[in-house]
C-alpha cells in the first residue's frame, strides 16, 4: 500500500507540473527583437530545473534554431538570487524510490537538452547571475557565451549527494586549465564572481545591475553575427571594474592542485594529500572524506575518460552513470542527509574508498542496450 501511495504522489506531482497558468509558468519563452528569450521562473525554488521546464525549453530552442528571424538565444533566471540552482533532485528521488519512469526520463531529456545547447547553431547567451549549480551549469556552460556577475556562485556539488558532476561535466571540467576541473568535481568547491571567469567557466564578466541594459542592447542588434554579439559582450566586459584587481582565488594553490589531483586513482589522490600535509591539503582531505566514496571513484573515471571524448559520447556515458546511481544506495542517502533530514551525516555504502571495487565502478559504465541515451 505504501508503494501505491508513493506512486500516486508522483503521479499527482506530474499533474501539478503540467497544469500552470501563464502568470505562474515555470519557464517564460518569448521573442523580442532578434532574440529568443528563455526565463527560468521558479524563484522560490531558486529556478531549479524540472522535467516540465525541460519539455518546454527543448522544442523552443529547436524552433528558434530554424527561424531565420531569430539571431540569438538568451537564457536567464528570475528572482535575483539564482540563475538555476540545479535539477529538481527531490522529484527524481521520489520517483527513483518507487521505480517511476521520471528517474529515467528526467536525465535522458535533460542531457538531450544539454546537447541541444552544445550544438546550437544560433549564438546562445547565458546570463549566469546568482547561484549556478548542477543542472544550471548544464543550461549555460555548453553555450557560446556565459556572462558571470559579482553575484555568480558556481559549483558542481554532486559528490556530496551520491551523484556525480553530470550535465556534461565530464566534457567541460577536464578541459579547464590544469586540474581545476578535477578539483571542482571531487570537492564541490564554490567559485564566486569574477573567479568563475578566471577558471574558464564564464566567457565574460558584467556587473549585475548592467544586465538589463546588456539584454536591451542584445535584443536591439540588427541581424547580428556571432562576432557582433561577442563585440557587444566585450564592450560591457571591459567596462566592468568590480574585483578586477583581485587575483584568482585558486592561484596560490594551483601548483598543489595540478600535482595532487593528477593521480590515477582516488586512493592515490588521498595518499598524496596526506603526504603533502599542508593546511590546504588537510582541508581538501576533510572535504573529500565527507563525499560518497562511490561517487568519487565514478567521478574521477568520468573526467579522465571524458577528457578525450565528444560532448555526445560524454552525455551517453553520463546517462549510464545516472542510471547506476538510481539503482544504487548513496544517491537516496545523500539526498536524505543533505536535502530532506538536513542532518548532514550521510551513511555511505560502501563507507570507504577501498571498499568500492573496480568491478563495481566498471559496471556503472556499462552500456544499457536499448535503454542507452541516443543523441
């Protein structure tokens, strides 16, 4: 009976998601001037991405891509706090527990959307003002232009909830300079403001209060080329003085990050951190010790393999990993500890890196036959 009740809850959630009037629409899609504009509109939920939003955004991008009167696509969030704080993890957890299709559909359709952004023929401008994590990174990082502000807070915090930095993380993270991407992926380290640009995640930095003017100017461009759009973004970028003098937050640690995070296995990374013994290394050890051992091993391999793969192949690999997480223990436990009970003390199974076998990790990467992601 409990199972039936849970299923009904999920079905009701689906219904609730699909019924919305325009004023409360979760995503606003409009054409202004030469621009198609996507506005994520769930400010109370920090614009977290759910399946119904994905199902509205994807066909709209495809339509604008074909439209000769649309010259660029802009994506932004409402509420002033977040661009998009991630995927709607709660809904996925509820569905995964009862074997509802949402746990398959969400990841499948989200990754198809990530790929549509990565292959979009029209210049795609993401205004990543505020919190930009997980699923929000997937909506922005694969596009042509990512405009950060002093309010931007970037992170891929998935290893803390028994997941892995998905949405194409296996593609963009290992391509950041040195081992920054590995460091961000394994520790969930948060980058703020101009540091998001310096890490190579954003392409431009513009002060938050200048975004409305920037948007108006983008909309007003007459049949712009990608170069015209880049020129306009650059003109705003060079005028932004906030934090211009500050050095990159990871600068002083880059040498250590590059050597410590270049190891071939998680055990080796931990060993190197222990041997290093510096305050920085000790701090990273403390962080890594809180993460799901399974997620850490999965993530390190995901990035090492993704470094030489196309975005499409990475997303196919990540879909396999997402389904392995849905079958496993740590994702549900991580969500319980961090988002539901908020006791911040997940009980991971296995509890130690040494107990996560190579065979188990291999298994997570195995093709899913007919259920594989097709791009």
